């Protein structure tokens, strides 16, 4: 499996609090997989996809060495590391985890003590039936125009319909301005998503960025019966990896 590598060379696998979405504040073990099929210009994990030689543009203007940022590990080795934590909640994030779902099907039965398995996904990939059996919840984050990508890349109708029909899925949107809020309303209408399944989250990797968007988003959540999601990990630790 392609695992993100921390600066010290170890796999990006850590015990922390869930910082976003419906299980906000819950203790969880995070496993960050590398590789993504999208390239959001504000992405907070560009080291999982913005590699040297690629044409993608990111606001940081930094390209990463693929060799330095990725570890290749077998599912049994990852399962052994995950099983060392006394924590029943696993959050699988990325990158885009569902690009490696065949390996996830091999991994998850090997991890002891799991009661909750969350997958963070951009909503462009449909989970297999085999994987879906292991998953407690999907935190689906469809990308809006503010990501800098064409709609044909970031919005896949069949996948979004799958998640809108799944009782395991909630939707999390990164918001910068009023235009983003209008896009959310349109997606809600098109896919008939109940408002209580929609979480709005301010875009930003730093506290001052989050605060800039916060008040408008909170007011909109009150008006539309959406749910507000802060970025708890940013509030607690800033833009620090492994937290």
C-alpha cells in the first residue's frame, strides 16, 4: 500500500482527535494514504499528490519528491502498527483512500479492536461491496469551484448518487465565500441530501484563515439547518503533521 511518509521517515499513522465532521473530537487513529486523483489548489496535504514532474498548481508553489513522500507497506505490517493503539476508531484519509480500496479490504480484517472505521473521500470513487461491509461512515467532501478544477474532474454523478443514497455517508464542504454556499445548495438539491447530513467547514490551514470565513458560514448553517464543522486540529496544533 502507498502510505504517506512523515519527515522522520515513519508512516503517517498517529493517535489524535478527529478534527472534522460528525465524529468531531473523538479519539481516533489516523492512517494517511498517499496518491490522489484530484489536485485542489488549497489542499492541506499536497505532499500526497503534487510530485515533481506533475503539471498541477498549488498555492504553495512547492513540488515534492515522490520517493521521499511515499512508503510501500504490506497490509499486514500496517495492521500490526494500527493494532498497537488502544483505540476503537480508525480514520483512513489521504490523498484519496478509495484509490487503494482493494488493499483496504485486505487490511481491515487484520486490525484488532476496531469498532468504527471512517473513510475520508472526495466522492469521486464508488466503494466496493466488500469494502463497504467494513466501513462505519464515509466523510464525503465533494470539491467546489474554489478547488481550481473543472466540474468534470471533481463531481462524478454516479459516485455522488451512491453516497447520497448511503445511510453511512455525510457530506463536508470547504467554504471560502458566498459562491461556495450557492454551490452547496445546488448539490444538495440535485442529490436530495438532507440538511443535517451537510457539514460546512471554513477553508484554511491557519487559524487566521479559518476565522476569516467562520462567521458567514455559521450564520448560513443556522439559516439552512446545516451543521458547522471547525477544524479542531488546526485550532489545537496548527498546520502540524502527525496531529
